[in-house]
């Protein structure tokens, strides 16, 4: 999820604590990502001080194990999914005005916006009629499949609207055709109206693993799903079976799945507390040895906020640049004007 959800759920929790008779959120979600005030930051800080259990206690120094690179990759960007192309260049997909955009780079550092939208919002009545956001693009044998989340109404504080995981396919990575719903959070109560911010990886056993943020009205954490027949072509797709939650704690969000040195890792954002009881949103990781059925949190912090004073980073997006070398793209929230995309490398 994204920058919006992180502040949204913190503020919602504060509202519930102050007025327990309210069982639905008082905040609207009509304006995404860029309408924040000093009240939001203050509420975030208060929430972090009150709810120690929602994050991980960190007594180490404020550094990450990934090396932050200088410069901004994309100004006013959020929620990237980056693919290394066959010619060695990089295409990143990200959330822009009214839909999902893309930018191209020869070196993974300097990106140029490509014209048009890769995925636009749908027509009234469609599952993405209000928003099409949070892309994850997977390379296939004959093209690309983009998983993304769609909002089907203008007011997600009401149960009349929900977020689902959708998909679209493209032969060239630029023109996408929508396939429809892949995870339907409205079909039952498992995800409580929210399946959002998907990330997908092909496992070593040939199955596909998805991690996504679930539960708009509760834990707001990460669940896994598995597909044994998703396939490797734009002409076919399979079915997804939702698994148990990943047990990473409340307000764990923005999952990104990657094999690093043959080990399945999930990078994600979560509130971390330091030894002096201050708090910030950092990017951390977990490891799975059973194809994503269970996860163990890693001790190291991957990326900490370094550019702005808001103490919010998120949306990790990792691409292997060469054998054993990786670049992680992420946003850092700068103020009520939005966020910028930065990068870090490992090792």
C-alpha cells in the first residue's frame, strides 16, 4: 500500500481510540497520496507512541544494510514496479494521475516518462472505476502481466466499495488489455473488503506466489496466495487460492518478493521503534524456507528514511541488475506535496 494507506490507517486508529463508538472510518479516501497536513504527521507520531505492539523494536543504529544512492529517480512518484528488459534497459511502472504510468531508463538511475497510460481507471460499474493503482509487472514468455489493485467506488470508507486484485496483459509492455478480477475481496469476509498492493513471484517449484495487503477495517497486514496454474503466457491464466496471513504484525504493508542468493525474501514497510522510543516507517524483510507458507522476520533493517524529516519510506521494489547484485526502489514521503522515488543497492 502505499503511502496513502499508511497514514490513512494510523489516523483511523487514532479516531477509533478517541471515539470508540465509531466503527467505520471518518476519513474519506477521495484524494490519493497528496493531501496531507501537519495533523496527519502529529497523529502518526501519537499512534506510534501509543501502539508499541504494532511494530518491531529496534535498538540498533539508524542505518540500513542497503546502500542508498544519490539523487531522485522519479519526482512525485509512488508505488513502482520495475522490470529489466532484454536489451538491458529498465522500465518502471508507477502510480500517476488517473492511472498507472511508465518510465524508461538505460541505466536504472535516470528515467524518462513514456507517453500515455499503461492502465487507466475503468468505466462506471467496473472493479477499477475509481482507481487503478499499485502495479506489479511480471515478465512472461510472450509479454507481460500486470497485477494491480482497483477501487470500485469513490468512497472506500463505506462497505459499498472495495479493493480487489486485478490483472492486465501486454505483448510489448506498453499497451495492456484488462483480464479482470484475480483476488475478489468482496466475495467473502476473508479479506474484509480489501485486497491491495499485490506482488507476485514464480517459485522454484513452478507455482506462483502472491503477497498482498488485506483487511481495510482491521489488521491491515499481509496475506499470501498461491496459483499452481497461472502459466507463463498472456493467453492463459489460472486461479489463486488464498493462504493464511504472513504473521508479520499489524500495519505491515507494501510487500515485494524476490530471490536473493537462492533464498526467498519478502521486503515490506512497517513502523519501527528505536531505543529512544521514537518511531518511523522503515523497509524491513522476512525469509521463507517453505515457498511462502511461513515467514521469519530478518534482524537487519533494509532502508531507513534519509532524505526528508517525515520519517516515512515504503513500497520496496527490487530488481536484479546483474548476477547477485540488486537495486531497491522505494518512495520517501516528503510533505503534503507527496513523495519521491529513491534507490538503494545490495550488496
